[in-house]
C-alpha cells in the first residue's frame, strides 16, 4: 500500500479541528479532538505538548486572518482602524474561542506581530511606552467585546414593565437593524480613534510648549 503523500497530523490540522470543536461547543477535550481527527489521543502529543499549546495554535489561526498594513503609513489612525476592523472580523467568526484565550498568556508569534504593528502605530502617535500599552489594551478589549456582541441573539434585551421609556425608545429604534453589531463596532472604533487622536494632539502641543519655554 502506498504511503500517504503528507502526514495525517500536523499542528495546522490540529488547530483547525480544535477550532471547529470550539465553534460548535465552546470547548474541546483532547479525546474529542483525537476522535475528530481519527487518531489516538497519544498521537497528538507527537505534535503538541498539550491543551495549552493547542489554544495558542487556535489563537494563531484566528490572528493569521488579520490584515496588516503592507507598508509603513504616515497615518497611524488608519493603521489602527485597519487592524482593529480585521481583528473584529476574524473573531466575530469565532466568538466562542474568546473565553478560552483570556486566561492564557499570549505567546503565538503571529499574534505578537499584530501587537507589534499596533505598538508601532501608537508610537507614531507620540504615545509614551506606558500609554502605548494602555491603548493596545483598550483596543484589544473593545474588539473582543464587540466580537462577542456579534454572536449575541437577535433579541439581546427584553425590557419589562419597569424599564424606562428612554431604554425602550432606544430598543425600538434599533431592533429592525440587523447590522447592529457591525454598525456599533464601527461607531465605537471611530470614537476610540477620535479620543486617541485628541491625546496625540495634546501630547504634541505639550511638547511644542516645552520647547518654546526653553531658553
């Protein structure tokens, strides 16, 4: 019998199979994963060290879909917008993966490359290292939270007799709009970028004032 042209197992195949299980069930076990791949559980350990590594591999698969700028742009806000939008699009397709990731240290090289690009963009904005990390964390939290919202049921809120008129009016205005998750994400991102832009301008003005006061 001819040998297969490629190995039955690989880290990519393991990550893809695990991601399918998470998309369907919100979790996975090694026996479930082995069954999905039609191999023994012990065979998995020839390619991965355990569940933690598989979770990082899934993170990498999701983050590999993120589109990074092809070249260095002078518009840092455009870079952040492009990355955040692509980030949201990827995780809104795999929202059940998000809870698995939050308790694991980020080590995947593909993922770290995305954060490198964000750090460079915020450095271009004039943010010092501490504010740079804060801005990255804010973008990260907003994108992942918005991706979870994309997986919410069509009826997110069901008001009762005690709900305020203002809340009910807001719900009535939005219920017919099936694009609410993306529209809300885009609005929130534009507000974040505006706030980051104001901070960038303030820091630039403070730097100019400092230089003008020098003898």
